[in-house]
């Protein structure tokens, strides 16, 4: 009898040990933070990465544009600021984004953040949300300043499926028509040279300090974003792979 009890005890002990070990080895969901000045093509590279890694791409700029299209209260507030190249207040962005992540069930899958965080307050709010339950990496897309203006002012987006094009670098097959769905293309209201200047100023003042913040947390990787879409993607994947191993 005593032996049986001992045996049962041993089996239970081994099972508990195995489960604990397996859980500790279970991969945490990945959260990728895409950093970089306006014009570094965070949107293009985020959507490429999203397809490859099979996790959702969340752009706070797109969420605001959706609100503007649907004429919500938030959309009205955001449009006024966006048209001037200024930031939407932290509390509004954080609430919108976190609700979106929760509603879509993205807490479980992990995700790619494009355009968030943009201030220290937002970065801290994200850290608080993620705690230690996620693998975090910040990818900083570096691009030469003179290329920014050309990239931004030539940007075009599909009115229907949001596919990005570029007047010079990635022209559509038929002028002003989307290659994928044939809808019309448009230029964003804030993709003009004047608004870009103010977006860059805001970037340098509020967002650039986050590079330092993530460097100190040891999760920052610098990416050369001057090359083609394919080369940049390769670079991004290489850094993610390295991060996994370290
Ligand atoms: P880009 O990165 O090219 O500047 P986005 O589409 O990311 O463009 O953002 C467009 C605008 O939306 C920003 O200029 C800002 O007004 C607003 N916005 C987007 N994300 C944030 C954020 N995290 N915090 C504050 N404002 C934001
Ligand atoms: Zn389209």
C-alpha cells in the first residue's frame, strides 16, 4: 500500500514538473514595434512583415483614418490635429488602440505596431499592458533625410483596399488606379511638404527619444531602410531571428 502511494506521489510530481517546464518553454506572443520617421515606410514594411509572420499589423494612423471616414467624434478631433501634422492626445490614442487589440483578440496572437508608441507616455502605457508576458522587439527603420520628402510627397494609397503606391518608386500599372482592385488612388491630406515638415518636427521632439528608451531596455534593432522592399524585409527577418536566439 505504502509503495503504491509512493508511486502515485512520484507520478504526480513528475507530471507537475513536466507541465511547468512546458509552460516555461512555451513561446510568448511577439509584439513588434515599428519605429522610424514619417516617410520611412513603416506601413509598407509592417504589412510585408505581417504577411510573413502571420500576425496582425495595427496602424494607429489607419485607425484614426477609419474614424474620420466613419465621422465619429474621435475622428473629428483627430482630423484637425492630423491635418496640421500634430499628435492626437495620448489618452485618446491609448484607449482607441487597447480597445481595438482587445476587441479583435490580438492579445493572444501578438501583433505589429505601426505608428505607436509615439511618446514616452504611450511607450510606458504599452510596457504596462504587456508586462513580462510578451516577446518585445523595436525595429528602427533608418532612412536618409533627403529621401523622406521624395517618398512622402509621392505616396499614393488605394481608396478601397489601402494598398500603398508611389508616383516614382512604385507606380500603379494604370495611372491613379489600384493594381489589385482598380479603385482610385489618393494622396493623404497630410502628405504635403508643409505638413511633412511639422510631422518631422514632432517626430524629432516627441518620438525620437523613444529610440533611446528602447535601447536602454535592450530591445532596439536598427534597420537600414534605404533599399528595396525585399531587402528591407530580409533585414527585418534577420534581426527577428537573431533576437529569438539571444
Ligand atoms: P506617419 O507615420 O507617416 O506620420 P501615420 O499614419 O502613422 O503617419 O499617422 C498619421 C497621423 O495620425 C499622425 O501625424 C498623428 O496626427 C496621428 N497619429 C497616429 N498615431 C499616433 C499616435 N500613436 N499618437 C498620436 N498621434 C498619432
Ligand atoms: Zn485597391
